[in-house]
C-alpha cells in the first residue's frame, strides 16, 4: 500500500461522524490566499472519503470580510462554512452566530492546536473556529541584496536598521525597492500592518478610558516613519498593494525586504513560483527598543454559521481540513515546506518539518505576540493588530482609507491623523463608550 493510499484509509476512519450519512453539497466562503487555493485542489480527497461535494466562493480579503459579515449578521444562510479569523470569532460566538466545535472526536486532537490559536478562536473557553493556518508576521529579506549593501540582518532588528537597509538596497532604475509594505486600505490590510507597527512605536488605538489616541505623538511618529520610508524605498503604487500584490513583487525579485504574514515564507521560497527562492532570509519583525515587536497574531480559521442545515457535514469538512492527516496529505503532494503552518504543536515537533528554514522563526514570531498586552502602555482591549470590539472593523476600515490616501500623497500625515481621530471619536461615542 502506498503512503498516499494508507493515508487515505487512515483519514477515512477518522471522518466517520454521527449525522454524516447523507451526501451534502457544502458552500464554503474563503480568502484567495495560496494555502486556501491549495486546499481547493485537494478537495477531491474529502469528497472521496465522505461523499460530500464542495462549492467554493473565493474572494479577495476585504471582499470576503464584508460578504461573510453581512451574511451572518442578516442570517442570510449563503454559506455552510466561513473563513474567518481571531477578530470575528469571539464577537460572533458571543452573539450566538457560530456553532461550537467542542464536540469534534477525540482523534481530531483539539489539544494539539497551539494554545495561542485555540485561545484566539474561543469564547468562554469553547472553540468556535478551527485554525486552517496560524500566522504572525516577520521580515522576509533578500540575502544577496543585504550582502551587497554591506549589512548583516540581526535576528531581532530595530526599525532604524530596517529603514537604513531598505534605502541602501533600493535601486529604482532596475525596479528593485528596498522594502514592500502593505498600503491597500482595509482593517485587515494596511491597518493590520500599521497597528502592529504602531505598537513598537509606543502608540495605541485607545487609552484605558477608550479615548482615541490618533492625536498623540506616537501615532504621528509611526505614520511619518512609514510614509517617508515608503517614499524613499518602496515600490510605485504602494497605496494599492496588499498581501497578494507584495507577494507577487517579492517573488519577481523586486523587493529587498517584505514585512508580512509568516505564512508567506513557503511561497517566497518555492522555486516553482519565486525567482529568488534560494536567496531569502528571515528575521523577527522590527522593534523600536520599547519592548514590543511589530508582529501580529492571526489565524485564518473555518467556522460554521448557526442555522445551517448542513451542520454535521460542515463539521466533517472542518475536521478534514484542519487535521494532522490533512497536513500529511499536503506534504505528500506538495512537500513539507508547503503544509499549512502555525496551527498545530505536533507540526513543530515533526522531524520532517524541523529543518524547514522558516519553521523556527514562524513559531518564535507566533509565541512572541501577546494579544492581552499588545502595547507599551496599558489598553482596555485584547488584540495585537486589532481591538476585539464589534466597532473596530468599521472604524479601522475608514482610518485605513485616510492612511492609504496619505501614502498616495493625497493628504498630509497631519490631515490623515486629524480625520482618523475625529471619526474614531464620533463612532465610539455613538456606540456608547
């Protein structure tokens, strides 16, 4: 029996679940990131084991967030499974919008899920979403360009080092830009990056009385630093670049450094897709000497909206897609470097994975993020690159538009911050804070 065949048999045993006797067609909303595209290519394995078919609705990140939020709040019933994250899960679970996942069978081994991931996807001690992959953020950099600049990347660099290196690496005549950073507006796009970055600069969204802090010096320092750096060493059109756009630029060899999701490591080091696959190094996200790095904590996770008529089949899919066996299925088809990272403890104990160049840095980055103490000064909210309150997504989407416009040169940093402060104050007062 081949490895893949025995794997099929082993996984099939684990997927026999109560209520799964009838073949269903599941509609799943997901983000257009590489790991999810890969999952879609392996769905035949799930169908072969369960009889259930899958219809995918694959959306760009900002559109996905909007669609699933609108659908679940209105009880639209468009999806049997939604791809959501650490921000939505506890808020939606509190509202009664999600199905508990605490009854997955023992062989699923929920205790193997990394505590940071399980905690962020739980409410009142109950898990409501299962992590497909977990991530923090880190620096991915061109080792050849760093060497050419006469520099050596520290394991935990400062923002000053990164800015100096980015400017030295930049060669705009040859379309090489020292640094690629998110500029596309969105609470999960530029604001995820800028909020995490602001933590290292001593900024925060709110003080302990829920008063907005965009009129404070630390935010001005953060935004000025970011925009000056991007103007000097970033690619043209950066205000339209999110995760996927910067990934493409890095793979084409146009970025000296890219600070973004740890999950990107397998894509930038994959010789099938990346022209610089053998020239990539990794380091922790930068700090400013204040005790906080600029890294975030996130999981793209699968959850079941309450009220679906296909709950049993949906649980079977989640069990398949977030299992140890699925990781082995990806490894058998794509190699260990391409398995979904950051979700299970056992992956980081697996001898096949330990020597993957980015495995150790990914785990270190995840473990160093602290959602309960994300900032230099105390805050009343939980979350590293977001504040886990229902109002945050709407407010941060508007703030993201202002900051993106400042990066595009359509307004000054002072104007962007003044608008951010005013709209945040208005929205928070309207919400009763």
